C-alpha cells in the first residue's frame, strides 16, 4: 500500500507538471494567457494521479507504469523543444 502511495506522490508531481507543460506548448503563444488556469489545474491533476495509483495491483506495477509515463512525457517535451515548438 505504501509503495503505491509513494509512486503516486513522487511520480505524480512531475507527471502532472509535464502534462500541463505539454498542453501549454500546444497552445498559441505557448499558452501565456492560460498559465494561471494551468497552475490551478495542476493540483487536481496531481491528486488524480495519486488516486489512480491505487488502481494498480501492486506497488511495483504502479512505479513501472508511472515511471514509464514520466519518461514518455519528458521525452515528448524534449522532442518538442528540440523541434523548436
């Protein structure tokens, strides 16, 4: 139980931040007008990831899935930056 809790908390924070950063990158002007709503949306998104961590059968699976999701989100953010978006 504690492994799922830690996975959701520790890996949910960067995942929520990266997902919102990707959404802001896709908006015109890189989402400057939507920065405050994105910051307000961050906490519910992080809480949702923490709650979703309890849906996994084990703590190891939660760590693997959320870790992979983080790696993919950061890779997409890096690829967008390398492409000049």
